[in-house]
C-alpha cells in the first residue's frame, strides 16, 4: 500500500501534433480509491498504462510512496493490474495463473501455496483452482483476474475497466464485491471506467478527464454537487443534469431566474446572491432531475423553492421514479416524480423546483460560477 | 415446441434429394480421377516385371510380389552404386528434421519480437522480410554455393540444412508474427507486471499457446524441404544427396530393362513421409490458419 503522486504528466505519441495527455496532476493518499472516468479517447487508459509503466512518460513525474518511478520498469514498481479482457494466461490453470507472479519473484513454494489459498478463499474461487480459464464463466474469469492481482500484495492496484465485459446484473454484483474488497483490504486502487455510476459508487475520489485534460478531481459528492463545468455536470449523473439558459433578474425579494412554460407563464426561481455580478446577463442554470419534483407540501415553505405548471411531453417509469419530460424556456427538461403522481402525457402538472443545490455556469467559459469568497475546491486542472 | 423439434429432425433424415446425389456423384468422380495415379503406382509396384509388360496398366497384379519394394529400398542402382535408396532416405531425414525445427524456432522467436516487442521500423522490417517468400530458388543458387564454400559446408548435410533454414525463415516468421499479432497485448502486459522478462514471456506464455501455428509451420516446412529437388541436387553430392535426387537418379539409370515396379515403389517411399505428416498434423493445418483469437 502506498500513496501515488502524478505531477504534470504529459504524453505525446510519435509525431502526433496533439498531446494525448496535457499535464495531469493527481495525488492520492494511502488506501484511497481513485477512479479515472471520462468518455473514450480521453486518455484515462493511457494514464493508467503510464502508472503501470507500460507506456513511456513524455514529460512529468510519477511517484509511488514518494519514490520517483517515472522510468522504472513495470516489474519493479510493485503494481498489479486487472485488465478489461482479464488477460488470463490461457495455457495455465487458475492456480498457475495466480502463482505465476510469485514464482517469478522466487517465493518459496510453501508460501506460494499459502498465498494462493488465501486469495482463493477471499474471492471464493477455491473450487476452480485446477481449471483452465477457458472453462470458466465471465464472472469467474473476472475473479481469477482479481485473484492474480491480489496474490502479490502490491503497493497499488490498477483496474482497467474490469467490469465492462460482464452482463448488467453481474456487473452490479461485482461492483459491490470490489467495494467490499477495498474496504476489507484498505488498499490503494486506481480504477479506470467510462461508467459514471461505477465511478460514483466506488470512488473515494473521482478524476473526470476529457481530451487529455483533468477537468475535476474530487469526492463523488463534490463532483456531483459542485461540478467544475458543464461537461462534468452532464457526464456525472443519470438522467443528465438539465442545462437551462436564462437571464439573471432582480426584484424586491432578491435575484431570480425565470422559466417559461409553453403558454408563456413564467416561474421565478430564486437565485443566490453571488450571481449579482451576472445581473441582467445570461447564465446556464444547472438543475438535476431530482431537484424538479411533484408538489411536496411540507417543502413548499422553503425560500429557495418555486413551483409552476408545465405540460408533460413524455413519461419514463424507471420503477422507483418516473422521469417526466416537460418543456421550459423552449427546452426539454427532465424531472424526477414519484410514481404515485405519474402524470399522463399532455397533462399540465404542478412541479416544484428546489434551487438549494442549483448550480450556475458561465455561458462562454462553461465553468461553474463560484460563490465569491468560497475557496475553489473544484478546479484541479 | 417438442413436436416441431421432432418434425425438424425428420426433415434432415429425409432421403437424399436429386441435387444431393449430383453433388456426391461429382465429388466421387473427381476423387477417382485424382486417386487414379496413386492406384496405378500402387498396383504397378506390386507387379512383377513380366506382369507389367504383358498386362494392362489398370489390371490387378496376377501375382502380388514385394520385389519392387525391397529392391528399391536395398539394391536398386542410383547412378553407379547399387545400394537402393535407404541411405538417401536417411539423408533426407537428417536434413529435414533439424531444418524444420531450427527454422520454426527462429520463426517463432522473430514473430514474437515483431508482434509483441515492436521497435522503430519493425513493420517495415517485417514487410522487407516478406520479400524472402517471393525470391525464386534459381536466383540464389550461385551466391549461396559460394557462401557455403566459404563456410566449409559445401556438399554436406549441414550445408543443406543451412540453406533450407535461411530460406524458410521468411515463411515461418510470417506465420508466427501473424499468429502472435492476434493474441491480445494485454497478455504480455499482464506478464510484464507479474515480473516476467522477455524470454520468460516467450517460453512460458506465448510458446505454450502456439501449438496450432507450430503445426502449420512444421507441415509447411517439412513438405517444402522434403520435396525440394533443386537445392538438393546443387548443394549435395554422392553420399549426402537427399531422397528426391536419389529418386531421379534411380529412375534415370539406364542399364538393362526399365523396372517400373522399382521406380513406383521408390516414388511412393519418397512421397510417404509428407503424407504421414499431413495425416498426423493435418487437423491443425486448417485450424491453425484460421485460429488465433484467445478468449479470456
């Protein structure tokens, strides 16, 4: 177990004009679970391969346990990795797969046997030890791949989209297993995924990447509630956050923004005082679907809550909630409504807008507008 | 559900339709045409000389004798000496076994490097190497003869082995490189992280899963080297000549009466080893050329 520091790491392939990674800075503590998330091609796998030592670092430094390992061979970094395709050695049994790394490190056979047994028990694969990988199901192969990584007790574990080859149900199960494993072992883990739900559920900290840049590094709560910009806000959370362009206005009770329904009736959404510098200008209002709900009486007294009538375009029942699409400011907006109140299409429903957690973005830079005196906890790049 | 399943299986057991009959008949006809020479060779090799002169090419021997076979093996004349082809058969074995194994191993190693340890220009290097597959034998005859002379390998089995290994590397490298390219890089990465080095990865991870392509290489190289005549006749003399050259000498030796039964027996013996290799390893040939994807 160890901490990991990535300082201004850059990567340029061959004669490519564009950098694949444009100066990444990440630092995580011992035992932290870091998730690198982003759309495909954002450089997250490249960054992971560089941590593993499988790809050259063009510029910058990588430190494990405060030791510079930027140019150290993969085998000397004391790192284990679980691959998307599992990469189990097809000619070896499960046991041989798990002990391969130990044999190469010349561990005495007795200790190897003990270690294989420990790992097999931990992952409940003891009954599979003498089978070949081709005789295992996808989930079992996944466990063996994790077992192979666990057996060496390395300083850092790297997971490269380990669950993306599993079917939906198994993926959720394995996700929980990974989390339990991390809680039990307390190891430092770097985990690459493009699945934002995996990122939210597993991570201690999430690094959102796009086009080789780190957009935000923060806890799941930070990334979800105070996204650095519209990309992060839209990428994390499902259904995605609503982005509504509107003007900042002012009356006696303070600042507000306006939503207009199809009949031209406006709803005033109270806005925080720090938007004062945008008074009279356009901003992008970010409201998550769960912040727009059916009418809840006991919340109606809240200062930051507004209500209004909107026509229903589409309803999508998900079970626990119904996602309702309405039209406001000539845009489609998703709301999360209790199934008890499932509206019919075309009906005009009273919706409640909770602006306590609303976020606002500058329409030009697409960066989040921050309260003036709060420290910029969000920006990382 | 069950009923339809039963009906379906009944359909496939229906009597053969006319179209099928036509296909089978055509296949049978062509099989017969292709097998004809072999049948004639076999029949002739078991006949006596008198039988051959008197009878029909296709007729069964009036008397089944093994004279032709024993003479071809032990006492037929190839040029001036009359000791049959057994010595040359052994020459061929001594040539083909090391040549096949060495060229296959070098090819496997080259393929491993070109597929999994790419270096600057490795793809260009591979493309250039592929030209080796297209160089005609005749072009290299003289320079190779000179080179073998310098190396002191002229007219030796070792010399022939050298020529065949060099000539085969282009093919074996191509086979192994293309096979290894289809094996996920993650396998090599995983091994690197496990602490395995260049040779460990090759011998413990990749070579054990190379059986199909190994068999392809062995069949390919064995057939090419065993059947080669040109290199055999140019780079060997007397005692070191391979089977193919001896067969030619045996058939062309023109003293006395032409003994077709001996010629045929010798020809079958010359063809037999490649046939045996095909029968033993043939199933890998098709599989090896199409396989390569390692799941998991």
